[in-house]
């Protein structure tokens, strides 16, 4: 259960040993200076076991403050960056769980070992702490700040945090989580976004969001919306992001799908003109299904595979001048198949009001085979796979059933490999094989 947000500020400071002969000047006074500059609801001292006693002295000197001490748990932890990080990260986590926000927390890593200082900064950046302070001043020949010259320099960690978030967004993008990128990289024109994103990042953020919107729309099969997205590759942060931008050829290809379903005036070529459009859709569904498999959405992948078989069957009929939803019973090829069905006592094709016939996917594959279409047998073989049977499809929770029917990911991936090798590649031919790479949206360069 989330606790209510706190009000005020918290300061965390590493505590070292200082110079044993000048502990007041080299340790106590700098710590007090940092603590007393600002109004903190809570102060947390982070010493090692060696410096814990001096942290206790600081708490005694400033007894009026709400001060806590969280020492490193073991001897020599102060020399181990991992141990320091784990401890400081745990302290910050407890603060966040108690209701503090990252922008309410400040850190001062001035005192302590270099490992302690580095670890506190890293832990703070990880937890979106935005304020860092450091005691500086005139230095002596040893590089130590001279007593009486101390000044507190304050920095914002937002640039580091923003760079880390962009890396997170890139990783998500490369693995196909396009919509999540829109959550990681907020709209810079929203006021609250400026807490964590310096203005220098805003152009890149807008460009990344446009890119994510483009691929998010494409990934959910909304080609029209994807086509409308204006992309600005020049503002993308670096070459890694620019490599994700779609090429002009990809955008033109997508534009063809985003357009209306072909309905030419010429009746003699109307059906044939629809075939390339369906092939594009089938190829894109294949790429979409690959991403569903990768993300473990196997039931969704199975539904897409079934639809691909339907589309390719319809496409092959279109190429021959037929429409599975309006088959002309007078056409010799159709009449021959209907006669064959009657002899086999198969369930007859459904009849439309205008007298044309309508064939489901299973009948389309049989019709193609009776016509001598080279893809007819392939469609039948793939359709006979246990994954694609009408019973399995209809009893899927996504259709009419109440439970998942898809097998494990390896079986589904193998079926998609068959779709590519046995169906899509032969239909595409050498000239259009690049379509398969375009629709994969495979950006993982690791």
C-alpha cells in the first residue's frame, strides 16, 4: 500500500573520518554547514563503521534536528563500491516507500571515501533524486578545502537522469515496447516534465515521441494513423535513435496499406488489383504476430496466423479473378468445384441473395487446389496443422471459448517460420522479400 506523500525536504550526507588533528575544521564544520543551509525535515548521516562515532557527535551537536544515522553494515564496506551502493540504495528506497519523492531529497557526498561518494551519487540518480550538493572552496597543497573558505555548490542531476531514461526508452523501443516509450519519455510541453527533463532535451523528446507514436499505431494495425504521424529525424538524440527511423521506402510501403481498399472502375481487373493489397496486409500481420510471440502473447499470435491463411487464400483467388465472398456459380472453375463438392456430399457453399456463393477459408483452399493453384496444397497443409483447426480457433478464449488454446512459444515460432518459408516467400518472390524485414521492426542491435 502506497503511503501518502511527505512534505518538506530530506538531506543525506556521507560521513568520513576527516583529519584526525583537525576534525572540527575538516569534518564537523563542513557537515554542519551543509545541514544548516536549508530547511530539512529529516537529515540522514551515512558513515562507515569507522566514522560512526563522529556521526553520533554531529547528531549530538545538532540535537534539535530530526537526524538519523545509517552506517554501512560491515567493516571495510567503505572501500567496496557495490556494498556502498547496495546500502545507500536501500536507504533511499525506504525513504521513497515512506512517501518521499525524488525531487524532495538532496544528497551531499563530500565526506567519506571516494567509493562512498560515487555510490551515493549512483544510487541517487537511480532513484531520481534531483538535487546534489558538494562542499568546495580554496584548496591547500594537499587538495583539501581550506577551513573558512567552504562554500556549498548545488547541482541538479536532471541531465544524468534524463540520459538514463533515454537509454531505458531506447531499450524498450528496440524490444518492440513502443507504447511504453510514451510513458518513459513524457510530453515536454507538460509543466511537470521539466522537473526531470532539462530544456536541452525537449526537441529530442518530441522527436522520440513522434517515432513511438508512429510505431505504436503501426503495431496496433492502425495504418492510417501511423501514416499521419509527422517524423523529425534530425531532432532524434543520436545515431542509435536515428537508426530506428523508418526509411522512405518503408513509409511509402505503409502508405499503400493506409490507403483505401482498391476499388478500380475497370470491372475486368477489379479483383486482381486487390491482390497486392492483401499480400501487404498478410505480410504485416506476420511481422505483427512475430512480435506477439516475442512478448509471450501467443493467443494473439495464433489468431493472426489464422487470418494470414485466410488472406493469402483470398489473395490467390483475387489473382484469378474470384472473390471468396461473391463466387460466380456460372464460372467454369467454380461450377466444377461445386459439382465435386456435391459428389462428395460436402456441405454446400453458402448462397448470397444475389445468387453468388461464399466460401470459408477451408473451402477456399480446396477451391484453389481444384484450380491447380500451386499454393492450394500449401494452404491445405498449413491449415491442417492442429494450431489452425476450426475447432481450436473457435474454442479459443479470443473467439468463442473460455481458455487459451495456443501452445508454447517454440511451437508457435516454428509455425510462423513455416508461414514465412512455405507461404509468404513464394508469394512475394525475390523482388519483394525486403517486405519481410520491414515488418519485423527488429531493432535489437545487441
